C-alpha cells in the first residue's frame, strides 16, 4: 500500500528541510567568523566547562602579572631610592672627615656643616618618598601616613609608620614582599653601646658637633658640686685621684689637695690630671673654669674617656662623654651596612619577580594552547563544510520549487 502525502505536508517538509539547512549554514558562518567551534554550552558541554576552567586560570594569571608588575615597580623604586640615600650619607661621611681636619678653622667647619644639614633634609625627603599609587614607600601598612617627621632645624625625628611588610601574591603559592619598613631601614640601628639610634639623629649630631667646633675626641665636663672629704676618690681613665687634707694617700692613688673652695679643689684635680698626662700615665687633658673640669681624650676614637665618681655624689656630670667623630663615623658605617643589607634583600626579591614572570608567561602559553585545542575551529574543515552546506541548501531550495510546481491540473 502506498502512503499518501498531502500537499500541505509536502510543503511543510520542504520548508523544514530548508530551515534546517539555513540554521546549520548560519551556525557555520558564526563559527568561521569567530574562529570558535563552541558558541554555546550545548555545542560541547564538556568542552564548555573545560574552557570556563581555563579562562579562570588565565584570569588568575593575569592578576598575578598585575601584582607582579606592582611589586617590581615598588622594589625598583625602593632600590633606586636607597642608592640615593647611600650617596647622600657617603657624602656626609666625606664632609665629616674633611671638616674635622685640624687645619680647619671654626668658620670652615661651620660652612662644611651647612651642606651636611642639607644632606640630612635630603635623606629625610627620600625616606618619605611615595610610589606611583601615592602610598609612602617606607610606612609599612600605614601607606597613607607620612613615616618620618622632623628636619635639620628642630633636630627631633620620629617614625609614624609601623613594622608591617606587605606580601603580594605573584604566582600559584608564591608571594613576595614589596618593600621594607622605614623603622628597619632608618630607625632601629644599634650603636656601639647597644642603644637604638636613627640615622637622622646621627647625621644631625655629627653636623651639629662640626658646626659648634667640637673636637674629634671624646669630651666630658664634670663639676665639683660639693667639697670632697679627705680620702674620697674619683677615677678618670683608670687612674684614681684621692683627695687629701691631712697628708698621705692610699698606695697607688694620685694625691689631690683639698683647697679652701671647690674652685681650688677642682683646679688641683686638673693639675694632677695634666701631671699624669705629662708623665705618660694617662691619655686625657684637663681644662678648669671655676668648679667645672673639662676632660678631653688625647686619642681619637670611641671609648677613650671614662669617669667614675666614688665620692658619694660630690661630682656631677655637666655633660657626659660626647660622641666623637669616629663614633659618629662608626654609626654611619653601621647605617650604610643596614641599607646594603636591605638592598640585597630587594635584589633577591627582584630576581624572584623576574623568575616568576617567566613562569607565569610559560603557564599562560600552555593554558592558551590547551584552550585553543578545546574551542578553536579548524578553519579548513569548517570552510569545506560551509561550501557543502551552501550546495545542500541550494539543492533543497531547487527541489522545493520543483515539488511545489507539481499538480494534476497542469496535465489537463
């Protein structure tokens, strides 16, 4: 039995065939235009999920690269800044050695100190530098707070930042510090006595000593506050001076007569010190003004002057042992060493950043290749199919026209 096909059904089948051919042709056209074989998840559900995962990985890598560039810029800026700081501090060191030369007059030293004060302000300005984002480079976590306050006029300096160190993720499981706190670089520097001193105070003290014509040696001023009693002692640079009024002192001590006033007693002590110095037994020179006794170490260098009052408070220290030139220079060298250590850390981090940059680029290339294999279109095959689809569509259209023209009435 032959199935009968109505004219209406025949028309509908023809239209459906043409519509399907057109839909497929449009789909191929879009794939060729975009170069992608997955236009919607239904084209390849597994492939679409894979592409989504790969896109997320690429997005993470892109963010890592942004972080990496930010860290690299901050580290490079910090390294350049610390190089400038080093140059300024080394210039101060040169000026100090030049200024404390014995051939210079007080006026000469004051003139040299002027540049040292300017260099101090320069170092302070560098320590308060900002990065491209407007954050202070050496403020720790307090990026919007100026880390250092003070100037060469006041001689008072303080740190307003914190000890924080920001870690930036630059790769999968890889972080790098984008800098060091200002306290670590400029502030917490230990002097020869184990005390904390900031580099700004060191530079200020050095320039001040030079401008006020202080000697390169250690200097101290003591005052005879009360008349010492017979048998009381004071030790200066290892020699014990014993005050006597009735004659006779302890074996090994140097006798100092007690005068009618503290001024006379102080003068007697000064004479005794200078006598010992003339005999080569001590390395300190005394100068007396009233009841004040100025002690000046003969040798240059740290730790060349010490004083011990064994008289129960009869003597008071008007000004303690000053920091001599070589103590200042030692502290400057310590500060330069600290900066060098930090620059070494920065250099190591920059090497890590460069290495991670290469790793991230390799990962990005590998993921892009994988993504291409999943979603990119084989253009040659697609164009061939597109041409075939055009031929098929044309055939379907021509067949529809021919079938549409069939009618028994044409035979009457």
